C-alpha cells in the first residue's frame, strides 16, 4: 500500500482536508521534540511566576512595610485582573494575526513585568508590575494550550499537550524550592527570585521565533497553501527519520474556512453559549480555590504560628508535587476519558486542602501540601487540554481566553473571603472553605462532553 495508497487518498481529498487528515494520521508527536520543549519552557516560566509573590511575601512584606498576608492577597488580586485583560487582548491577536505572534508577545510582556517587579521600591510599584506580568501570563496559558491542541495528532493529543504543560509545571514545582534557597540567603534574595523568571522567559522568546505557525489555524483562515508547505516539510522529516508515512484517517467533518467568532456571538448563539457557560463555571470555581492555595498558603501558615522558614520549607518541598501531577496526566491523558481524570483530580485536590487545614504537624502539612499540589497540576493539565478541545477553531483562542480570563475574576472574591474566614475560623476554616469549592467543581465537571481521541473538527 504505502505511497500508492497515500497518493490515491490524496486524490480524493482537497488540500485543506489533506492537511487536517495528515496532522491526525500520526500515533505519536510528529514534530521535532524541540518544539514541545520550546512551548513548554514558556509554560515553565509562566507557572514559575504564579507562585513567586506568595512564596516571597513573608520576606518582601517587612522590607516594604506591609504584612505578608496583605501583600500576597492584594498582589494576587491585582495580577488576576491582569490575567483577564491580557487573555482577552492577546487572544484577539492570536486569532486574527496568528498563534505564533501571540506566543511571542505574551512571554515578552511577562518578562518585562517580572523584571520590573524585582526593581520595585514600594508596594504600589509591586502591584503595578504584577498587573503587567499578569497581562502576559493570562494570555500565554490559553494561547499555548490552543497551539498545542492544534499541533498534536488526535490519537495522542492529550498525552503530548500534557507533556508540554508538564514542562511548565516543573517551574511551579521547583520555583518555590529555588525561593527556599535564595530568598532567605540575601536581603535582596526575593528580587533575584523575580529576575530569574523574567530573564528565563526572555530566552524562551528568542527560541520561539523559529516555531511554525499552526497549520490548522492557517487552513481555517483560508491560507491552505502555507499550511500545506508546513505539512509537506513535516512529511519529509518523517520519511528521513522513520520511513513510510502512516495511512490517512477518514476525515468525518467538512473543513471550513472560518472568520474569528465575535465575543457577542460566543455569548449569545445557541451553538456556543452553553459551552461558554460550562467552561466559565468550571474556571470560576477552579480559580476560586486555586489562587488562595497557590498565592497564600505560605503566608497563612506563617500567620497561623509557623516560622517563615518552615512555611517556605513546606511550599518548597511539597511543591515538588506540581511536576509529578503534570507528569501523571501525560501518562494517563489518552488512556481514560479526559473529563473523568479531571474529576478525580478535583476530588484529590479537595482532600489535600482539607488535610492542610488540620495542621496536625509539619510532616502532615508537608504531605497534605504535596497531595494538593500533585492533584492541582494533575487536574489542570488535563483541564487545559480539555478546554481547548471544547471550542471550535474560530473560537478556540477567544473562547478559551474569554472563559479563562473571566474565570480569573473569582479569586477577587474568594481571596478576601479566605482571609476573612481565616481571621474568624483559623487555618482549618480557611482550607475547609477551599476544599468545598474543589468538591463542587468536581460535581460541575460531570456535565462536560467526551473529547478523548476525537478529531478536533468533529467536536465543532
């Protein structure tokens, strides 16, 4: 069969159908692994940064004349506003100009914000530059998820998108550990902590200049010839390294050119509105418990009687669970239905949060934090894959950015509520509140569609 079969198959397809069919014909990652690593490195520094303020606050606060709880809570709320604005702004660019351009400007924005945070001399400056940092991070997470979902073949989309995200969550895992060794060592240790993230992201921007545009995006924008050239290059590389090309699958959906779906249509049309509502509700609940957990655990442990170094030790070493959780998602992503794995993650997250609140001993809190960290990345790695699949090509970046961005607004309520519950009911009350939110999200997630191993165009 081989090339004759492929030639016969090509003859019965239009060029746009062939591009999509070829992309989904592989049973492994067909691109260079360096592409996966380059996208993953951007994720790495984004997720490294998510925890920086919460980890550094016990040491930044005294230098800047503010309590660590106030600094971490208000700082987290400010950066989350940046997430929302950046997600909507840059997703528009990614849908109209290209995924590649979106991937470049998001990291550049993040780098500027992180480096200038390190140079801050007042609390107000910290808040301003954290807002700028949030502009980049909020969009990066949605655009990178859309890009990887479009580049990965349907049979292994979950696995390899999860691997890209796993590289990112190594940043979340070792970021607090880096902080544990650097921040207490020097009066300016927290400044170096932010500089490391900013300069690392600049390096990722440099390498991202060579990533190819998404062929799916090009096809759906009517730029089929460009998409076909990229796929032909992919085929040539495959033949050189592995020999014969795999058989083409039967494409069961018409490939349509699309124009960017306007926000108004996303919110009002019968086709999109139910998807937007479901995804938004999941994100609202997820971020409502995640950001108090990520950004305030060290400060709340410190305020509940632990020393600053002990609280940093718990989030530093317990945070290794972040990388392990993301890796486990990569292992299981395409073996079980994606939404069921995510539900398991939410349940485990709730258990971990509840156990942190018990605060039986340092060892128990360390183990509970490790479980909560592992569960968080296990579920969110799958969640980023899943949410990119839910929206069709014309709405993938904007739909993801709109729901992800608006979802980041819920911590504006949950963070002060967590602080208030902590003031009245101590650590146990605060983390029980967060655990209840995690269990509620698991219940909502049961309403989602099945997506595992399905070609993206058949989900439209």
